[in-house]
């Protein structure tokens, strides 16, 4: 019962974030009250330094953050899983150094630095997705490889290899059903990391949305003493979204 409740609560929260622009009472850019108005006077959470409704800006900024993080996480985890599975099942000795050694080098670079380097070359939403996906690939590849190595020696997998089954059959019918749980859990972790990296990009001025939650945080810092809700709400939104997604992924596996 508790497991189902947590899953439902996480999915409801993700749905609210996804439908945020439709639920917002005001535009994300239009002033609705004097700057730094307290809660109640200028809306549920007051207004920011330009008099814009904090709640509306948070609701408008949630969907881009969620979708960008989802696409990035799926891309990074998917490519990483493919590389890890191929490395674990390959019979050729040269496959591991060719596929895994470059990823080991990439894993040594901090993810935020990888994001900055990619966004410098491609300063748009596609670049942000690429940056987060590239930062996610090495760890996902290691998780997939470790999971696949645990099942590689099983009789039905060895029998499929001995029959000369194609890679698509081997991965899709023999291996993936046994490693789906670890891969799903890893996807949840990659999504949480993607949320933090996308928000960090906005915080560093590399936002692709005028209501990005990271951008809201950096804009609210100078006036935090006057209107703390403008800072607390996007910070809490990032934390709650990450925790809800992580818990939902854990319970679904």
C-alpha cells in the first residue's frame, strides 16, 4: 500500500510539473504586483524583483526542466546501456578497450565541466540535452556492463550464443529481461543528475528558458532577505522533483 501510494504521489507531482503552464494563474513575464510583494498580496508565494508572480514563474519553468531532463536521461542511459551490454557480451578482446577506455577518461571529468564545454560550442536546448547525455553515458555503461556480466554465464544465454543467435535476439530476449531492474534504477539516478545539471546550467546563465528554475534561483539571491519565497520555492521544486522521480523509479523496479 505504501509502495503504491509513493508511486502515485510521484506520478501526480510529475504530472503537475508537466502541466504547469496550463495551471499557472499568470504569465511568467508579466508584472502582477509591486516587486518583492509578500505571499497573499502578490499571489500564493508573492512576487520577484520585477513584480512577477513567483508561483506562475515556477509552474512555467517546470515543464522545460522536466522534459529536458527526461530526454537527456533517456539518451544518456540508453547509449550507456547499449555500450555496456555490448562490452559485456562481446567475445573479441579489442571491444572493451575500444568502447570503455574513452568512457573511463570521460568519467574522470566533472559532469558540470562537460556541460560547460558542450554548451560553449552548442548554446541552445539541443546542446544542453547533448551535454547532460554525454555526462551520463560513462556511469550508465558501467552499470549495464556489471549487470550483464552477472547473467552472461547463465545456461540459456550460453545456449543462445552457441546457436549463433543474432545480437538483437540475444540482447532483447535473453539478457534485457534479466537486467531491466538495474537499468531502470540507473535511469532514475540519471534523471536526478540531469535535473541538477539542467538547473545548474540555468544558474550559471546558460538557461534556454526565461523561467528556468536555476535562473529563478540566481535572480532571487540578491533579494532573498526581502522575499525569501522567491528563492525557496524553486529550490524546493528541484529537490522535490528529484526525490519524487527517484522514489518512483525505485518503487517501479
